[in-house]
C-alpha cells in the first residue's frame, strides 16, 4: 500500500484492509485491464466467444422447461401486490433444482455452466424480479458459491446437498453503520478457550433471504494481526446455521421495488459456531467475498440484458400500433430515437454479459475487472433504458400492469420493472464502489512498478531497482501509445466496422496516456480524485463494450447473419460521442465548485438524530402463516431434507 498523507487514520485502516484482501496475482491477461494499459487485444474478443453447441443444447432444454413452469406458476403482479412469494413457488423452484443450478451433480445439484445459470436467472426475471433476486442472492453471494470454490470436503458433503434440494442461504456483510467499508465492521467473532468454537455477536442489515434463510455466510471481525508494522483487521467468513441459538430476525425490510424480497435485520447474540465452519481460513473473509463475486455478480448484467430485450419486443410493437398526429409514434423522430437507444443498448449489454459468461466458463482468463464492469455498465444503462421505455409509453408506462389489465388495455408492467431495476445500481457493489474497484485494478501495473519509489520504507537499493524497472518499461511503453496504431491491422473486419475498431484502438491508447498523465500530475493525491477516476473508468468500460459490440457484429456477419448489424452500428456511432464527452470532461468540469457547494450545504444543515427503537425478534414458529416468521418457507435442519411448506400442501 502506498503511503498517502492526505488520508486520515480511518481511511488508512480501510485502505489497508482492502489492499490486504484483494487478489494480488493475475492468473492471466485481462481484456479490460489491457485496455487501460493502451492495449486493445483483438485475440481476446474476436472471433466473439459464444456458448458451445453442446452446452447451448443443455441450456435450451432447461430454459424451455423453466419458462413453461414460470408461465404456469408465477404471477409477478400478484407477488408484487402481496409483497410475498408464495411457498408453493419456492417449493416448485426447489423441485426443479433452481436452488442448485451450479452445484455439482455429485452433491445433488444441476451442475450447469455459468452461461446457463445466467440464462435461467434471466428467464425467471421476466416473470418476477423478487423471485429471481431470491434465487440469485442464494447462489451468487450465499453459501453455495463460496463452498463450491473454497469449501472443505466435509463442508461440501454436509451442506451442498441440502442447498441443492432447496435450503435457502443468505449473506451477512452490511451492518447498520457499515456499508462498503469493512474496516469499521462491528460484528465480532471470539474464539473459545478450547479453540473448537467461535462466539458471534453483532447485527447484519439488508441481509437478502435472511428472513427465511436456513443458513448464512456471515462476515465477522476476528482478532487482528500485524503486517508490515501495521495492525490489520481480520475479517473471517463463517457458515452459520439458522437454528443455532442466539439468532434473531429483528425486522423485515420493505423497499421501493422487489417488494416480496425476504430481506432483513439479523441479530447474532452469543451464537456458538463450530471452528470447522470457517470458509477458506481465518482472516480470509473479504478475499473470499471478492473472489466469489467475480462470477457471482454476473447474474445481474444477464438479467438486465434479458429484461431490456423483452422491453424492446413490446415497445417495438407499441411504436407501430400507437398513433398520434396522423402517424405511429415509432415513426416520429423522437420515437425513432428512443427505439434505437433501446435496440442498440440492449445489443451492447448482451455482448458484454455474454462475453463475461463465456470467459467465465472457459476458466482460463481473469475476469475480476470484466465482472465488475458488466455489473456497473448494464445496471446503469439498463436503468436509463427502462426510463426511456417508460417515457415512450407515456401515462401507460406510469400506470401499473394490474390497472392496465383491469381496464382492458395492453398490460406491460414497466412501472414495476422501473421500481425493481433501481436496486441493481446498489446491490452487490454500488456503481460508486465499482468505479473505485476498477480504478484500483486499472492502476495495478503502474503501482507495482512504482511502489518502492513512492514508499518511504523502501531502501535505497529497492528505490534504485524500481527506478531502473520503470525506466526500462516506460521508455518503450509510452512512445508506443503514440505510434502503436501504425502496426495494428483490422483487415478481418468489414470496412464500416474496421473504421470503428481503428477509432477504438486510438482511443484506447489515448486513455492509457490520460491515466498515466493523471498519475504523474497528481501522485498519491489521485486516490482522492474520485470523479476523475470514475470518468477514466467509464471511458475504459465504454471502449471495451464498443470493441465487444463490433467483434460480435463481425462474428455474426462471418456466419452470414446480418440481423443485428444495424443495432451494433448505431451503438458504435453513438458510443464515439459518449467517449469524446468523457475525455472532454477530464479537464472541463465543475468538480471544484461541486466540492465547495456541497461543503457549504452540509455546514448549513443540522446533523440527523436517530430515534431510539426497541425491536423485538420476529416469531419463527413452525407452521406459522405467510406473514409472520416465514418458517413455512424454510428447510428444517431438525426434520426431513424436504421443504417444510404447509401452505403449499393445503
């Protein structure tokens, strides 16, 4: 970690925890990481990686099966109105195997690929966002994925079969006073004298599935260690069974969207957890979480891309059916623009999501940056496109789907989609955190080269060696950022796409120069320029998406498919304007004025005072109704390994 006198002590502690937990070794070249270094590596994106025919056939069969079941059993409007997912829906999904999509078959799961997992989530999402969020949270950040990646043989044999059959899991990280800053975590785990157990105390907020979970992955602070002369807070991941004494569901949270989500405030009071329930190792909790999320957060980009595809289908029909001022609204220039943004944007979102899925399944490429960028890009763009779709529908977009159907109009629940989509820019890493994460990773090569030079703790010998390494690297790398385009050929691309690729290549080298200049001019202070770093990250992400869009379009043309070419060309043309605007804003912005204004506003405002609230645990009696303890939706560890769902059997 580079010393920075601009940080306060709390910031120093937080940075230390984050740096100690991040993956430090790249197992391979990253497509997005290379772009930040000025290298557009065509071999990584062209021909565009597609799902293999055998795996696609398996996915097609499962998609058809799940789609048919959802059409028969899931009423998204009714679930949204009631704020509850019926027990019969959860049982039916469990019977289909939807709680163990990626769990290996040897443990009773379906053993499907990452691509097919994303495809199945996308199908369920078309019917109900709350339901798919339940499935996704269970499998992306809940117990199955960490166990699959890092669990011991005993842990896998004990828990994965239960999870595959429908036991629901949740992830406990966020706390009432702690969001994305785990260095401030208040939940603690203390070892017993005999070392056989840990005693867990604390609260976890916004714990998705927490109200009905059978087990949790809980992050807790364990005794700190000293590293490089600095005390480092340790975060450890524990598997905690719901029926362990001392666990209370204190509150079920209700939200603007995802109204049936079983999300809550969970309290742990002297909860005794066996030492063998630690996943990966003591102090490895955040590393586990970050690694798990590389694949885990890919579900949301896939869901957003699929949702916008469905929206496109409806709004294209709406555009040629709704007549205003003597012509269809889709024929007016304003209507054309909205439809084009929807069509082009969805194509780009799918290209990014599918690239990540295929790369993940291949397993030989580092996707930590691509996964974060896909989550950020598709949720931001998806939100914008749903807003455009709502505007295109006018009053019908603002009216609920139920109301539209009741008065005999065409029912398209854009209003519900709008509410449900908003959380995606926050959950599993906010856009702001994704900006910071990607900014840190984009600087990794530079920091590794220059860190000994910038650290006051480095010896003269270390500084000299670092200086020589920097001189050798930058004396070749920097000039190539100006002349590198002379040696790049795009002859395999058609003329119109090749023109865009040449522009993307030039913009990629310009981005690397801008990032390098920002480092040189700001030094360690660059860390504090979050808006500058966010713009740089957005440029790199946009360029990677444009390259993937062009590569997929050319790959489709190579197969004789011209169907989506115009969508790709539109997004490439408009993308150049977006990137140019971001480059312009690196120097031409109101960041300084914004800081002054914000400071003035906060100085004039009173501090908030929080009311004292004494919460009582929610009841969890077996057989309780659907509005109390939710026990009817949980698998009972003390009973059979089948879902205890009394409501479903009535």
